C-alpha cells in the first residue's frame, strides 16, 4: 500500500487479547504494544517525511547525468539545488595497522575521499576511521577516539557523499534522466546503486521555502501560484516578501530570515534581516559596513562622552556621547551599479522598501532616522572610463546632490 494513501484508523491495529496465562507467543503487554509501534512509524513518516529512492541504471559523467528509475511514488517536484546522497563502498585490499595505512580495491571510491572524511568500517564490528591524507593509493588514517580497532582485509569501507540536482526532478514513472552537479560523484556510482533524497513529504516538505506547492494542497501551473503559497508560509512567522522580486529571490530571503528568527527586534537581527531584504540594492563590501546603530558606547567604542572618528565627517562618524533612549539610526548606501537607484523614482522605491521592513521589525517603543547615501551623476574622465563605474545619462543617472537623503520617522508618518 502506498504511504499515506488513506487516513490512519486505530481499528486497523486492534490487537488480539489473549485471556490465557500462556507465554508461548509473548506476553499480553507485548501483543498490545505491537500495533502501537506500527502506528508510531506511520505517524513519524507523515510528520518527518520519507525518502525518495533512486536506482542507477546507467551513468554519463561527461554529461553530468544518470539514467535511473524511482523506487517509490512521489507527487511533488524537487528543484535544482536539492541534495542527493549516496553511500559508496569498497573492499579493503591491504592494511597496515601499525603504520595506520589502508589500500582499497575501488579506485572510484578513492577518488571520492579527501582529508578529514569520516569512513565507516563494517565487518564483525562497526567503527569509524578518519582520513588524514591520501598518498599513492594508500589512505593514511586515525581511529576515532583513538580506539585501536582491528582492521583486516575482510572489512569493507563505506562513506556517505552528497551532490545537488543540476535540474529539477518532476513527478513521473519509468526510466528518467537525472542531472547532477558533481561529475566525480557520478563516476564513482555503479549500476544498481541507490541514491536518496531526504524528507520527501511530511511537514518539512509542506513548510520548506525551497519546495513548490505540494500535492494535494493545490494544483499549480504558474510561478505566481507558487509565490502566493510562499507568502502563505511566510505568514506563519509574520514575514513579508517583496512583490518586486522573483520567486527565487524570495525563496532565498525566506530561508535566510528563518535563521534570524530568534534575533528578531534586536539590533543585530534587524541589521542582518535588512541586509537580506535589500540584497542587490545596497553597496556590499567585505567586511560589511554597519547599517544600524543606537549610538551606544558598545558601538562607538568610546570611553567618554566625546569621540571623533579617524576621518571625521560631521553626521557620519562623529559621535558626541550616546544616542537618546529608544532611538536608532539606519545608514544605507545604494548599489552604485544599479541604474534604477540613480534616479529619484528608484530611490523613492528603495527607501519605501527599507522603511517597510524597519517598521515591521523594530520594537514598538522605538523610533529611528533613515539616511540613504545615493550615487550622483558623474562625467567620464578624459583618459577613458573606469571599469564598473556608471557615468552621466540624463533622465537615468541625473542626481545632482552628494549628501545623504535623511528621512525622519515623524516626517515619514506625516
């Protein structure tokens, strides 16, 4: 019977109750607990999801694809970037325990290894070793926890490796071509090997921003349908998405926002979330510029109420004591490569997007000042253009000021 093809009914599992003292077939308690174990397995599968199993029929490393068949039915598609896992094994050919070296029979297995990989050794006992280095087809290793376990030619070595889908997998039966990112991964596969994709179905599938609308929640045909479903998921955590960005951008924003959930309404949480919200629209450099400050002593680093920055610019890096209570400043620098952010219309949309997120995430008792540093119109130098610079285009890059655009919260609310 296919997984979850009908609701679970307790009556399906009512046990036999033996009113006898005979223990030949197990105790009454054991008989009674057996059906509960079955129920638990079905419930666990429904909640946590299952595995999509794929059997390799043929492989084409140069084309980074395999021919395969699915070993279980599935009704959702897996997008590109989904992790695919396989277990690679090899017989031990030669071993030297004192020198802590081992040689394996499979060259494909050896190609998959790198330093610090953890290898499972199977045989009479199961234990692990760690790869130190690989020289002349010999693996130099150390025992986990420094346990001197027996390692013999009868042992097999196995390692779990992963790659990602290069193209999405759509529901369907029969033999299918599956494109993977890692050619070495494909080369190490053998016909008949089993690949797995974790968390097929269940709550992880329903609530994952990386997946499309799962069947049978909705029959979807367009990207707009999928974006609406993503908005529904984001609503569970009070998160908004950007209507001016594509589905893929919003998927990534949702994924990063989930990681920051426990920091919501803190300076650090707001800064990182705002950075993701304005990704592509703001100037990025390493290390990143600080965007939000409440001008506390921990931010300005001063030991007294007076501090001047290394290169003093009034209003930017000059601090006179700490800021007023419940107040913070947001400094944003627009992306100089974006033509849309070099004209008033694009800047207005930029600051509205920034204000929307700040208003949504800031603590209710706080107020702020938003300062946007835009890039002005520039004439090209006489000796030729500078790579990456955008020069004067009337009506496109025609900004004639150099100071920051300052938005006071009281003015924004008016």
